[in-house]
């Protein structure tokens, strides 16, 4: 599992440097996908960059959302209160959430099941489709 990155810092650095939406979309997608996916599927990667850069997000809204996610913290006692069946789906090359985070969820949510995708990044539903 790669070392997690601070996506807020990574994206705000690109935005502050005045890059265009395409460069921001490319940076964002390089964070979301595993390096092997980007290398092995450049056509899909570029399609994702095209889609994201064609409808520029409102930067402040995204930054507030990422900051909220970064500051959100559930304890094991909070997780133990979840009564719904829970499926934790993750890639072991996620640059945002290390596998230890997913393993923590699986351990502390009663009756949680897991699907771990070897070699996938933050978007295994795209990488492994």
C-alpha cells in the first residue's frame, strides 16, 4: 500500500499555481487511480480527464468537501453502533485511504464484509470493471 497523500494539499497546490482545469483534472485523476491503471489504460485515464475538465468544478466547494473528509473521524465505538450490513470495497494501492483504514472499518463494524482489489487505487469500481 502506498503512503497516503494529503489530497487537499496536492490539489490546492495545483490550483494556487494557476494551472488550467485540464491540468487540475489530470492531477486529481493521478491521485484517484493506481499508477499501473494510468500506465495500462491511458485511453480510459484520458477519458476521465476529459470528462472532469469539461465541467470545471467549483474549487472552493471541492476543497471544503475534502477538508471535511479529512477532519472527520469515527471511533471504534461509533462504528460498533452500525447495525446495517456493510460492504467495504477498497483497492490496496489507494493513495488517499491506506488499507489500514479499510481494515479498521472491517474490524469495528459488526458483520462487515470486504472486497479488496489487488493493485487498484481509490476507484476500484472503474479500475477493475
